[in-house]
């Protein structure tokens, strides 16, 4: 169930961010975090992030991958991604 949720979240994020990207360039930002304050550590986010990244690459996207980010690191990566 968590793996499915991670994939759905990645797809939603990509869909929203792609709207901001240039029309002729397809880009994807994939985040794989394994540790959260409220729940036990997830087992597969690294593999999930790689699987999602590879799928987007095969579809012609430029892919940016980040893993195990703090909130501040995520915000920085997201700003860089939109630039």
C-alpha cells in the first residue's frame, strides 16, 4: 500500500511541476524518503524512486532524483527543479 501511495504521490508531483516546465521539455522530480516522524521507516523508497525515475526516463523525461531529504532540503531541491 505504501509503495502504491509513493508512486501516486510522485506522479501527482510530476504532473503539477511539469505544468511549470517548458512545453518542449519534459522533466520529472522524484523524491524517495524512507524516514518520517509519524510512521516507521519505509523499506523500499530507494527502489521505488529508482523504478519511477527509470519509467520517466524511458518516457523521455529529464529526471532529477533526491532521497531522504529534510523539509529544507526538499524545498531547495524543488526550487532548483523549477529553475
